[in-house]
C-alpha cells in the first residue's frame, strides 16, 4: 500500500513537472532557441514516463527513468540559477520555479525509493 501511494506521488511529480514546463513554455520559453525545445521535450518525457510508471509496475526501468528525469531537470535548473543555461538566468522568484523544484525532488526521491526490491514486488 505504501509503495502504491509512492507510485502515485511519482506519477503526480512527473505530470506536475510536465505541466509546469508547458506553462513556462507558453509564457516565455517558446521564444528561446535551445531552451524552448528542451521545455517541450520535458513536457512529453514527463507524460511518457508517468504512463510507464503507472503501467509497467514491477520493472526497474520506469522508476529509474523518473529519478533520472527529475535529476536532469533539477540539474539544468540549478545551472540556470548559477552560471546560466543556454542564455537563461533564473532567480527563483516565481511560483512555477517553486513547483518545478518540488516536482523534481518528488521524482528523484520517489523514483529512487521505488527502485527498492520490495517496491517492485508489490
């Protein structure tokens, strides 16, 4: 039961990240050469991985993909906060940025916990 709830949280984190990136893409990112297409990749990947986590329950690949997705996206965001990411410099001021960080942390932590052997059996 605990791992079922955890699976739902990971799915929510993935879909939440996809939603945040879609909203930001519609707001400003579609006009940025490299970052705009990457935001769309994030939208599609978040949905695809969420479906995989929901459907492919007893395999290690979807939780690993969720954790990697969250870590890569969070890493790109940290770069945008510090040294810049393809010309984008963020300042952690908007609610979209806060929700983005929250959803990515859920993806990383939840995905790693779902990799536990017991989680794949339940």
